[in-house]
């Protein structure tokens, strides 16, 4: 009954900022809900058992800053994570108390831009663990579909992916500029999509540890990204095998690959009140590394035939506005076929992954940012520092490719659907749900439903 709420609460002196239902334990007799607040507390409620309510961080001894995101651990009854504007992430046990004094911590592990601490206490108490991630607010996090990896996006513009149990950094990506505000995983766990203050959506490959594509369609910050698990995911192909030489079995006729299979679809919603739908197709995810062929095809006249391995939108990417100060980040001059620069980049990345020093490069990419600066010096503050990455040094590296070095997607659909900035996007089987700053929650019917 949409006219009468199941429960209604009014809070004084603090506002709810985020919430999460425990889908794993949800039943007729229990609906466990977590609510995070602007002053730092987290409330546990059961909407069926009305008398069950607990408050964590009540005296704000653990963290005094706003709770930015809260989430139950996948398939657990009691454990949940809460991230804060302080850049800290805390692991709680819903059955444990918080303690009457501020917690003391022992350092468990640390790496480039993060540290993990355990609570020093003779008896179990919350928080069980504290993570310090990046610099500035930790804006959102998401568990991979298998529950093993945790992707975090921070105000310092970094996406960091951790192996949750071992607390080790598995991969990293830097925004084009500004903070990253939202993150989600593809249903198969292969790709991570982020959105943020660069007005772009960025697709990052978890397996390869590289930016696969960027999407340009929003005119302001991107607040929410989500994959549509009910479109295209079923026909996701396997990546082609990468052999030493050129692909021999490539279809000679370029028309064969004219309409690549839609492998993934995702949506984004932003502060520009626009909702965008994006398709990630096979030709973007698995670009063909054969440079010579791409060039001969481009030279054979503008017949409108797309070059294998390149999205059609790339030829238009030169006209996209470039952020000031990027200098050589502009696209190739109009007289140089865009296929050239991208083909060369694809070849470079593929060769980089092969060869004797491949494992060394992998290690560097995943575990140290020393390779960011040309001279190889570490960022100031040593390995455990939470220092901000210097965008000028990172631009053009695997962490943050220049605009013309990766395919630029254009949205399939871009529609203004609200009067105030959009904050929530959710794909369900029969509809799409959005919410905006005005307080309106809207359901949109899928075509044919």
C-alpha cells in the first residue's frame, strides 16, 4: 500500500544519509535495516519486530563525520560496513557493543594509500576493523558479485579495489579530474564502472587492471551508476585469445563485425538531472591489436564502415570539450585517422602484458605507484601515506589514460527526468527506479512491460 508507510520516523538534530536492507536474512518475521546519519551514528532497525533497535557510534567516539554509505556484508547475518566523510571505513558486528571509551587500534597492514587497523580490546567490541582509504571522504563502496573484492571510490579521485579477506590492494584507477562519487560492478564481476566530478562514467577492467572506456554524456557530476542485469548480460562473450602474432581468423570482410553484440548495459544518473543508458559492446572491450589492418581500412575512403576494434564514437571524440590544462591530452589532429592513436595504444597495452617483464609491470601496477613519476620516486610520505596522487604525473599512465587513449562512448539514451539532481538509480526486472534531491521516487516501465 503506497498510501500508508509501514514505518515512519522523524529525527531531530541529524539527518539520515544512507541505508541498506539485509537481503540475506529478510523473511516474513524480520526485515533488518541499517540507517547512517549525518552526525556519524548508524542505527539498526527491524521493521517487523518494532522493539528491536540499536545505535552504533552513539557518542560519536568512533567517528564524528557523516556516514556516506552503509552496507551489509554479502550473505551475512550480523556484519556490516560503514564509510565516513573522514575517509575511514569501519567493520561492525550488529551483536557487539561499541564500548564506553574511544577505541584504540593496532596496525594490521598498510599499502599505497591505505592502512588497516584492528580494535585493541580484551573483549570483542565495535568496530572490529578500521580502514583508512585515500585522502578526503570515502564516497561509496561496492562488493563484487562473488563477495570477495571491495571497490571503494574516494574524494581524491581514486578507485581502489581490495581483496576483502586479505585486505590487500588488487587494483587502482584515477579519475580524469575531481572526486569519484559512485561505483558498481558488472553482474559477472569483470568490470567496475565509476562516475564522479569529471562528468564522465569510466569503465575499468578488473581482470586487466586498465581503463577500457569512458562515457561522455553528462553535463554535471555523475551521482549514481548501475548495471542492468536483465539486458545483454546473458550473451556476454569470452574475450578472444591473445596470441603472439596477428589474429589469423579475423573475418576479411569488415561488414561482418558491423553490429557487435551488446554485452553489457549500464545506466548513470547525475546532478544535471539526466538519466543516461550506455552499451558496452564487444568491439570496445576487445579491440583488435592489428594496427596495420586498422590503418588500411581507415585509408580506404569514408564508406561509413566501422573499423574492427574501434567504437564508431571515436571519430567524433576530437570535438569533445577538453578540460583546461591537459595540454597534449587533446585528441589527434583531424588529418590523422583516430584509428592510428588508439590502435597504437591497444598494441602497446597488449605488448606490455606480454614479454619477460610482464609480471614485474603487473606487480608495479597493482602494488606501488612508484612508476607514476618518470624519475620513479615514491609519492611523499612513504608507502603507507594517504597522500593525494599528483594528477599531472598520473595522466597518460595506466592509472589515468589521456582522453584519446581509450574509446569514448556516447550514451544510447540521454533524458532529463527530474527537476532536481538525481541521487539513486536501480534496475529491477520490470522497471527502473530513480530518486532525486526533491524527494521524488519514480518507477519507469521498461519498454513492452
